[in-house]
């Protein structure tokens, strides 16, 4: 009976010892969480590209001649709207309202550039005055038609005549 009583009195101590040992060997769990924040940034650049096709009048015989070509602009959406201007060209004395192609021995052949098919709206280079306004979706190009005209009745030496126009997109 003493043995049974001794075992009963030692049993709670034995259980506490086993469970206490198990508690000491179990992993500890954090009771406090630490957090931080960080900033995420990006910059979207305003970008436009411009391309132009040649404007070829062909052979001038003294009669009026009218042709057209395209200037293509693509901008990302943050740059809409845009303006396209066409300068006076490279010939001496040319202006945006009286453009000139240069030919043999410095001879010039007059021509004009317009923004409408009726050939009544001059296409110049001053934003808000004589440029063409457009808008793109950012994924497709906006093709603008340039209408060219050579007036009839010019008496010029035969040969090749050329000019170079600079198209500028302002956004």
C-alpha cells in the first residue's frame, strides 16, 4: 500500500515533468509582428513618332497639278492631342505660303501644301494658326493627308526640281 500511495503521489510530478519537458522542446511562436511599407513607382514618358511619305508630282507640263501623301503620327495616350506643322522647305526665299522646289541653275518651281482636299487651307508651321491637330489611341497611327498643288502657267527650265519639307509633331 505504501508503494501504491507513493506512486500516486509521484504521478502528478511525473506528468508535470514530461509535459514540461515537451513544452520546453516545442518551437516558440512569435507573439509580435513587425511590418514595413515600400513605394512602387513608374514614369510614363510622353512619346510621339512621326513619319512621312514622299510627295511626287510627276512631270510638270505647265498645267496645274495636284497630288497627296500622308504624314503618320503615333503618340502614347498621355500626349494627346498633338499638332503637325510643315516648314517652308529648303529653297531660298520660300515661305510656308509660297514654297519652292529648286531645279537646274537655281531655277525654282512654285508649289503649295494644304490640309484639305479643296486646296484652300494652307498647311504651315505655327501651332494654333496653320498646323493640323490630331489625336491617337496610343496603339494605332494617325495618318494625316497632305495635299500638294503646283499652279499652272509656270515657265521654268526643264530638269529635276526638289525640295525637302520638315514635318514636326508638337505635343
